[in-house]
């Protein structure tokens, strides 16, 4: 939510209370913390299709060790950084972005990368779970 921290907290708490009362809420977010706080079930959507669904803990178990970092190289060749990062064992993918940044996906669990999913969002709902 693009609101100040107090309004955000109040809004999240109000939604959570309504969910506890049995209201089904569909929430779009890119923040797993929001989905985990509010939702019993989540789905990852990419390209208009659900590519994964389950509970927030299942999502964390499946993809929790994957990290996405964008690096802006102040001076020097960003391609050199990209090449070196491809040789790091925990790095699962490296891409050059049009804005000159280097996008790096890394896994601390040796798990699957959700690199394509990061362009989508997380859709959560309370479906009685």
C-alpha cells in the first residue's frame, strides 16, 4: 500500500479483522509479508496465469531462499560484474536490464528460482484455509 505507516497498519488490521469474520478478500501484492498476514491461500500469477498456489508457509518453503538484487555499477563495466556473478555457485540467473543495472537471482537453499515470477505479483485470498 502506498500510504503512511500508521494508515497502512490500520488498513491491514481492519482487513485482517474482516477476514476473521469470514469475508473473502482478494489481495494483489508483491510483498509476501502482506499475504502471510492476511491470507490463508496465495497464488503466484505470471502472464495472466496462475503458476503456483498454496499456503504462505508452502510458498516460503518452495521459494523462500531466492533473493533478487538489482545492482547499479557506478563506474566500470556492468557486463564484467554480470560475467563474474554467473560464476558464483549460489547465483541462479543474471540479466542485464535496459536501464544498465545488473539483475541477480541467488538461492541460499539451492532451491528453484522464481525469476520470471518476480515480474508478476502475489494474489492472496482467504478461502477457509
